[in-house]
């Protein structure tokens, strides 16, 4: 993390309010401090040694992942290049792990060319902006593996334009079937693909990335149960999209999106991670010192967050 990162962590962990103050400092000066962002995916070392991907599979099997599992994978292909496998080979090996009765899913998060730049999206009024979401063609910004998966004929992708999943397996169709149901559906709401993964006891895997920074499943705690502390008006903004499906048919939709300021300025992330790590909910290992693996059960993690809600312990300030 480096000296600056260590100083940031030391000050931020003094209290959640100090952490939120530092987040405001960061995001209000993101061009200056962007290179210290901990959410950047790790880069492969030029001196990486070869790692047999079989070791990854063996560890996952030892944790209970196998035939019939629903496995949601966050990944960095850069961290996996040391295996010598291409993205298709990695996907095929993971599909073999969950078997014909299991389902593999990955976040296929999109970048919309109509949107402002990431460091401007918080302060720009986009209520009347209409973005085009072509479910098979819009650029994937969450990595090589989900991009490769999306191009497969046997994959199914969510038609919700925000934080969609792409999946292969017997649960894939039902996972995506109702993602746009209801008035202005949210990406992690009761009909979302993410809530489906909670309901069906999914494993969530960080493959070459740390789940402390890649854990979208946590947002169903805020959106799927109708018991969140903040009102919809405080929490969400409305977004407009034209969605083009696999057959080229289009529809106009309005969806809800968490206001960016909550994640950027009001989230005590280090405190949330510190508390969760202390529970042992995430299992971690490093394969030959090269590939980081993190694994959790979606239901266990979200239930933990729900219990914290009941106690009045929120990580958004």
C-alpha cells in the first residue's frame, strides 16, 4: 500500500467519522490522489512464477465449492496470467468445478459512453440523460473474464443496466428473469440477480482480487429488504436507459441508482472491512504467493449486515 496508504489507514481507523472526512478529501481531489486508490486491481509482476490453476480448484473444493454450487466470481485476469491459461480456459475450468448442476456468474459492469467521466458523475445532473444499454455489445469494464463469458452463446446476462451479472448454468435464466420488474427497480433490489444469489446460497469468490474492495453482494442489504435506514429519496437517484436485448428489440426504462455520494463520501469502508474480517466470514489464502483467493457465503455475509442494522450499526454516515 505504501507509506501514504499506511498513514491514511492509521488515521482513518481512528474513527468512522475520520475515515469519512478522509474520503471526502480524496474524492474532492481524486485527480491528485487517484493513484493511491486501494480498489485498483493488482498488476501482474514481471517476475511472477508459474502457478498451476489446479491448486486454485483444489482449495475451492476444500471450502465446499463443487457440483451444484452457485459461484459468483470477481476477478482480475492480470493476476491469473501466471497460470498460462487464457480467459476461456479459466471459465471452462470453473464451469467444470460447479458441474452441470451448478451455475457460474460474474459481474459484467458496463461503461456508458453517454455518461460523464467517473470523477464528474457525482456532481453532474444526469436525471435527463438517456444511456443506451445493448446487453451484448455495451463495453464491459469489470474485466476480461466477464467480457469473455458474455460472448459465449450459452451465457445469460441481466437486462438491468446497473451492476448486471452474466451467468452460465441451469439457474442463469431464472436469475435474470425478473430484474426489471416493479417501478424503477434498483440493481440490488428484491427482484435483482444479486438478491437471487443470496436466496440461492451463493459462494462469492475473489479470484486474484480482495473481496474487501470487490463485494457488490453487500448492497442487497441496503436495497432488497425494505428496512434500510435512509429513505428512497435520500438514497437513490433516477436513471433513464434504452435497453436493446439479444434480439435487437428496445425498451425505455427508468431505474433507481444509489446516489454516488454515499459510496464515495459517506462510507466508512475500512471500519466495515475490519469488523467483517474479525468475524472470519471471509476465507483467504494465497496460491504460491501469486494468486489471492477470498471466499464467502453470500447469505452469511448479508445476514451479518442485517443483524448489524438491527443493532443500529451502519457504516454510512
